[in-house]
């Protein structure tokens, strides 16, 4: 065998596994860890059991097993075999078995002791897939409780293997690898926003082919981009360049052709991110990085994890560029500027941080554990995990206390998202095409929302293409058809009776997405789970009364429907009759700005029948009106505002009064306002409502007496007239005509605090504000008198107001 960089680290690795039973190996891509380490462990006789190695992708699993078998001079399925979804090559002689990550979880759930397995290797653990994180956590628990002889090895291409070693309590072995310098070449200018990705990528690849020699590896997000870029490059490259696509869904022969050197000329490999670390592609000296990666994210629109396209991280870009320096000095072309590189995220997130957790929650329930019970490198987010458990309860996979049900055990055995597994389990093999369709990206481009079009294309593409003008992704459609056949074999028998329609099947998967069209011209739908959704007005389903929504754009306020299927009310009642019931609803309507009292036959949040509830009790209306108050807010009259200000001053003085600040009043509405809301039903009623009696009722007789004594509500003028005192400002204040204060020798006070007095002209315009009335009489009153006497000669303006009688009248005529 050719010497590889990993060979120098193998003795230390074998020693660590023999001594500790577990280890972490960090080695850069291309070091040879995937094909060398399992064979070295087998040769060293570390275990009598099988060596199980996990790979994140089917292509990598198959390629690794085939390469190791060739090293031994054998075919896959003898000493070295593999198992991936839908394909297996193993025998009784197999000692090393390469599997995709989800298979390990199934093996553990079936046999928690992993009988016959001596070692588990987690290859490419730095990718942090959800299945790898779960598999390692389960294996660590098994090794600690059931199998202290189980060898565990995590292999990572990252430089930071410390946290993994700490989690496993294992030594970290490092292989330096072998790499030649790689020159980075960025764009001079950023790609214009309006330019499509594939033409820009094709242009950069064409430039790289002109300026360099040797094999070229171009990174694109997925099969669609690869096919479109391949089409654009036809006839634009030198004649000695052979284009080799490389993605997971290809036939194995085509994948091997992309991996191996060309017999003649140069090779251009158009690959997805699986070429970053999982595979070593020979004779590559040039890398062209499109700067995009496709990874699993929770998609609120579909209610499941979906592959989304995002910018690469700096760590991924570095790994991709390094592929150009494995055999000689290399060059890495990047479809972004040097300035844009600084804005890239440092590392990709672990899938457990971004993906849908319902599958994880189901596996943990089957295992009988919570996330806190297992040693996860990154713990799942509590909120996202709680949402996942709520979905499983809705599907009947978990009971009310969170324990797995028999139905949940059946769902865990199916290789599907729990929603689709639930549908397939209840509807039977007839639901397999729809399950495969909903698990895949939309195979039609530009088609309306109706799922019926997609199912029609699956049944008979030729006939569909003759009658429908929509662009078909044939590769995706073939994957759906292949997967449908596999799921039909794996699915349950379904319910007794006639086969369910596709609409009924979809309703089983999405019981929270049954949509009832709202009244009005715009096609808006109320969903049974409580959310709202809108459809394009020109969509054929826009006028449909009931639909099942299977995909939206995920907008949290009002999602736009991308895929749906019409369902009849009779089908809905047949499926969910036990969950449809009459409810008396008395609630505040923000749209109508009033309390609405209805009797409704409801399925979740949608009302299949809606009638006026004429006998709604007053207490129910008052309770609903409380929500109206929270919506409209408290509008205090001047009297109510003054009363609350008095109470606040009394509280500060230690009178033991309740808090009547705005926040406290809103928080305690039910305690003080509810008994006074009888007859209040609308925003107009509330606008006319006087809050003062309800506020005063919060104080008992003793509290009211103490308040009136310490913080009086009114000031008695020299004429005996009561004027309200305003306590809302910095100082308590009264406002009155200047003549009414004639004869007042002392400044009015509340306790020891002087009142702020605003004196008005006969026309009730302010002429003076003072907190020292005697000083005003003695000082600036003379100037005020002079001005006022000229403006209002019919009113008294004595030279000494302290000696005059208070009055609100003008002078008698003739004086």
C-alpha cells in the first residue's frame, strides 16, 4: 500500500484504544483515516467482534468499504462490507461494516447491547450530524452501563477535537497530514445581486480551466446546480477536460468515475459538499468554490427538516481549498471577494442546533430517556425539544406524560419523519407515493400549489408532460418513485375499509394544517393549529373551502401556501370525528372591536359550523371584554387620573393603599374591573365607560378616609366652591379665576406641601402661576392688575386684593 500521512499516527492510536478503550483521532482531509484506521484495528486484533464505522453519506460509506476491500484484494461484502438505505453488501465473513449514521440508531434500539459489535467508529464526526450526536451519546451510555468492552473512536477533520475528547474522556491522537501550499484567488468584484449562481460559477470554472493545469474540483450546493452548470459548460472548456458530476443520488459507477484519475486528459469534478472531507478525489490541483452549502434546517413551512442553501463558513471554505493541495501546489478560486470572506461565519452549526428535533425526541422516548440523561456534545434547545414532543403527542406517538406509545414504536421503525411515518402507518402502502413526495423537494417548477399535479406526474410522467406546461425535475421524480416503492414495502397495512384519498392521507400527516377559507375576497385560510396562511389569488385552489396545507414559506405572521390539497368536510369528519365538537365561544374580536358570542362546531382552531350564541351569560361577556380592555388599553378620565395620582402619593406616604400605576392596573384587571363591566361589549361602550367608581371601590372606608385626610381630592375656595386638585404633575395644582382668591392671605397647602396655583383671567386664560400667593399679591399683581383692568374693565381689580372680597361676578353697571 502507498504510504499515507495517517500511517505515522496508527501505532499511538492502536495503543490508546488498547489501553483506554476509546480515543479521538484528528486528521485533516486526505490523510487516509477512513480507509486505514479500520483495517489497522482489525490487524491489531483489538476486538473479536465486528468493527462498525459510521459515515454521514451513502456515497462515502460505499466508497470507503469498496476501497478497503480492494486493499485486501477482495470485493465488498467479504471481510469489508457496507449497509446503506436500500442496499446491503455483507456476509458471515464480514469483520468491518461501514454504515450510514441512521442505521446505528436502529441497531441500538433493536439490540441495546450491540451483540457481536466490538468497536464503533464515528468518521467525519466534525460534521456534527444529528444522527452522529445521538449515536455517540447512546454508545457512551451503553459502554458505561452494559458494555465496558465496547471500543469507541471518533475521527474528526477539525483542529479542535478537545471537546469531543473531554466528552468521551478519551485521549486525542493527532495526524499532521500532508498538504502543499494553495494559492487563494478571490473575485475582484462581488457577483451582482441579479446574476444567477450557475452562470457565474460556469464563468469562474472556465477561467480556472484556462489559467491552470491538472484536475479541477468545483463545489456546488446540489444536483440541480451541478446539472445546470454542466449544461452551461458544454463546448466552453478545452477539449482535454472531461466533466464528472458527483453527488449522492448518482449511480455508484458514475461516482467511482468521478473519484478515480482520468486515463487521459484533465478532469473537472462538479461536486457537492460531500467532497469536502468524506472522499479523497485523486489528481485534483485546482479548486473552484461556489461558496454555498446545503444543510438540514428546520423548515417551519413544511413542519420538517429540509435542506436549505446557505453561504459556506470559513472552516468549510478552508477545507475545500485544501483539496487543491493534496498532490502538489494548488490554486483555489472563490466566487466571492476577499472582503466578503471576513463576513462568513467561522464554523457551521451542529445539526442538533438547527434541525427539527421530532425524530430525536421519538428515539429518546423509545430509549426511555430525556436529553438530560444522555451525554450530548451539544444539548438540544429546550424550547425546540418541547415543540417536537408536542407534535409527537398530537400524532399519538407519546402519551400525556411523554412516554412512547405502541403507535410511537411503530413510527420509530419507519425511515421517515414522524409526520409521514404516522400517515404511512395508518393509511398503508397506498400512501407511499405521497410520503416520498413530501419528503423530497418539489419536483415541479412553476406549478400551482395542488399536490394532485405532483402525484399525477409520479403516476404517469409522459401523460402529465403532454397536458401540463410545468418544468419537471426528472431526477427528483425518479428518486421519489424509487423511494415510494421502498416505503410501500416498509409501511403498515393501513386502516380497514376503502383506501384513503391523497387528501385524507395528507390530513393524517398534517392534522394541524387543515385550512378553512376565511370570508372575504382574498384567499386567506385559518389553520386548525391556530395559525393563518394565504394563497396566491390566481391559484386554482384559491376558492376551495377546505384544504390540507403541506408546505408554506414559513412566515410566522401569515405564511404563503406553496403546496396543498383540497379535502372534503365528509373526509375530515371521517378522519377526526372524535375531535370535532361544539364549543360556546365568547371572545374579544380585534378585527370587529367588540365581544363576539358564537356557538361553533370546531376542529382545532377552525369552525366548521358557526352560529350566534344569543344566551351568552353576562359574566362570560364581561370576561371576554377584559381581553378587549387589554387590547384597547385604559383610557382614564381626568377625574380617574387625578384619583390614581392621589393614591400614588398616599402609597408613598405609607398609607398602605393598593398600587394604581398603569402596569399594576392592567395586571390586576380581573380583580377590580370585572364586576363593573356588565353591559360593556364594544370599543364604543368602553370609550364611554367611567373607570372612577371601579377605582374608588378598590379602597375600603378606612383607606378612603385616610386618603381624603392626607391627600384631599378638592380645595375649598374662599367662596366655598370645591375645585379638584390635580396631583399628576411635580406639585399638586389647582386652577381658578383670580377674583375667587381675593381675600386669601395665606398660600393654600395640602398638608405641608404648597399647592401650585394657576390664576385665570375672566376669559379663563392663565395670567399667573405661583406657589407664593402673598408674595404675588405684594409684588407682580400690580402689573397684572394694570393689564387686566384695561382688558376687562367690567371686573373688579382692587389695589389690595388681600382686603377685597372674593367674587366670580362682574361689577354692577354704573360703577
